[in-house]
């Protein structure tokens, strides 16, 4: 497990060295299709560990004005700001996920959970519950392969994820993603949970 303060350096180095194999350059299909069926443009939305945040860019371009992009490294936030000069700067947040204090209607999870050291998973679930307003939803993708210490990303199984999330959330959907991009086919779970 990384020591306190090492996460920022780790991820900043990955961006500096272009070691960003997770970055596909556009919103992932399962999340884009989920976003496309959202109708309430007033939703306050958080994307944690957002990286280059193509999902945030897509949301904003679809008229969702209350999108917050969070990353521990400033480099992807700077790249996002350069690509999206009209995006509100105060909605680009460089911070540790566990240090933020705000509430949201929706959190979009793009395998951020699987980038964290597995020892932080129970704390992640508690923090997500705190960040969501009543009836708020946590929706996104988790990697569906056996847990390994050779991460990030760290995997997990459907049963393990259900154990983690069922403590603080009603699990509405948690199943293999049918519309993953080809390189991730069979390796992703799509999930939708609601704060208890």
C-alpha cells in the first residue's frame, strides 16, 4: 500500500511518462449510454479519479452544468482545462478523494475504485455514502477479474463487490457489462447503486 502522500506523486508520474493505458481518449461506451438516458440536467455530478475525464466533457457538452472533476494529480486537470476552456475552473478539483466534503446527486465511477489500494475499499464505500445526497446514486464500471496485488488496477469479483457495497447502498444493477469496448470485453461490471 502507498504511504500517505505517495498517491499524488505516483499518478503524476504516470501522466508525465504517458503510462496511461486506461485512457481510451473518449467516454467509455457503457457510461456514455448511461449518460444518454439521463434527463435531469440539474444533477450535481462528481467524477472521482477522473483522469482526462472524457465522461465529464461529454456530460458538460450535453448540457449538464454541475459536473465536478476530481483528481489527485493536477496534470490531467490541466489537460482537461486546455481541451475545455469554457468549463468552470472551480469545478476542477485537485484533491484526495477522501478529503473532499460536499454532496452530489450522482457519482460516476470509471474504475476509480479499482485504482485504489484494496485496503481502502471499505473506506471508499463509507465516503461515497457520505458524498451522496439522499436517494443519490453511484453508477459506473468496476473491473471484473480476480483480485491481484499487481495493480493498479486491482480487480475483484461480483460477490466481493456486492459484499462491499451492500452495507451502505441498495444495489440496483451489478452485472457484466454487455457493451464494453472490445479490449475490455468480459473484464467490466456495470453497476448502479442508490444510497441507503
